[in-house]
C-alpha cells in the first residue's frame, strides 16, 4: 500500500503520521481512556477527547493518499491477491500463536461466530478497513473510467453531491435516516474520499491557498468537532434530549473531520521534503510496513489486550498520561514495522519483485 518514489517522500511521511494517529485512536478507545463525553471532565479526559478529534481524520487520510495515486495508476489484480494474503497471514499466524500459548482456550463468548473472522478475515470483516479497502480497489478501474469521462463541471457536481449525501447530511441532520451511514466505515464513504483525492490530483489549480492556511483550517476543523459537542451538551442542560448527539461530529464522515483530513492532506502535498539518502530509506522502510502495524495491533485477539499489557487505563488519570501515550504509540509502531519487515522478507521468497 505504499508508493516509494523519492519525489513522493512527503506522502510517505504522511502515511506514517496517519498510522501513528490510528494507533492513538485505539489507545484512547480500547484503552478505556475516553469513557463518556460529558460537559465536565477531568483535565486528562478533556485532553483525550481533543486528541481524539485531532486524530479522527487518520483513516480518511489513508484513503486520500490511495485515491491520489490510484486515480492515475494501472489496476493490478496482483495487488488484491497480495493484500488478501497479507491479511490472511496476520490473522492466521497471530491466531495460531494464541492457540499454542493458551492451548486453544480463547474463551469466545459467541463460539464459532467469534472464530469465523479469524479464519476468513477479509470476507468475515476481521479488519473492517482491510475489507473495505480491497472492495474499493476492485472499483478503481470503473471509478477511473468515470473520472476520465467527466469534465470539470460534472466532476465537481458529483463531488459536491457525494459530500452532501455522505457527510453534510449526517453532520447537520443526525436525527434523520441517511441513505448510507456506518460513520464512514463503508464503501460509499471510501468512494467519496477517492473522488476527492482524484479531483485534487486532476485539478490542483483549485487549491491555491498557502499550505500553512490549510494546516490551520485542519486544526480548527478538528477542534470544532470537540467544541460543538460541548456546545450540544451545554444546550442539553436546558433543552434536554440532545446529549446523544454530542459525539455526532466525531465520525470519519463528519464534515469537520473531512475538512480536517483534506486540509492536512493538502498541507503535506504542497510541501517539498528533501532528506539525505539514509533518512529517505528509513522513511520508506517505515511507510512500507504501516499496513502491517494496523493488522498486528487490531487483530481481534490483541486489540483489547495490548492496552492492558501497557497499563493504559492505569495511567489515564495520572500526570504521566501524555508521556505514556507517546511512548506506547511509538512502541507499537516500531514493533509492528519490524514484524512486517520479517513478513515481507518471507513473502519475497515466493513473490517475484516488480522492477
């Protein structure tokens, strides 16, 4: 899932940052740091919800990066096979290790229904992102044909319509039934992001703002997801029955998270990064293993265990919270990169490398 051309080093760094943001989301959520979103919270919990808002655009960024490159790339079915094989590799090997260590005592609450995703991780949606991403990639030839056939006015019209239906609608009218909404964890939203990235690639002249303005807009948009939620809770104190919508601005397909994602993407895209050869190699090495980091720490048998192993909840209300968060995220990332390096070496023994 990476592009290793030196001139695209900025996108590889963004890919790394996006994965660090994803680990942060899982640290906060599965580590039990966030708890309830209320009007009055302790300092660490307030900070955690702000960090959550700042990192929520991470998945969107990943899809934007893919859309930017794939919209001008040739479809290769081999890539589908390799992605599928990578997902199977992580799901099966980690499950096998657990079976050996625990002698098969997984204690599944729902029996076979918990085992199916481990055996059939793609079709069983073990990793929701991996499943939806593969589906998106299968649509790439058709999406690209449509993009080529449209003129700028048509493309812009379809893009506006898609954002209105899959983002704006649910952001401002959460109490209605949208046409499709899994909070951005679905193919409709991924297609929308793909089209946005393809439009940026095809019509870069429409994005003329200074890159630092895009960065500012990104931070302001993300913070608005937190601030507006607080505002709803404040109104709820007097009007009532609105508290359930306080987190409505946090999903991936929230208009504010979308704006934050696109703007940070543009900020990085517009920046030229020059690095020594050795540093470029380190960056490319890390970026090529980011999907493996996701598959490792989000495995069903690990995703709620590693936060306990690192003692996340125990330090969530202490002064060490931020330091612990940074250290844990970096540790998970480094471990994941090294494990995926081993996986790539093994795959390399059986797969001919393309020139």
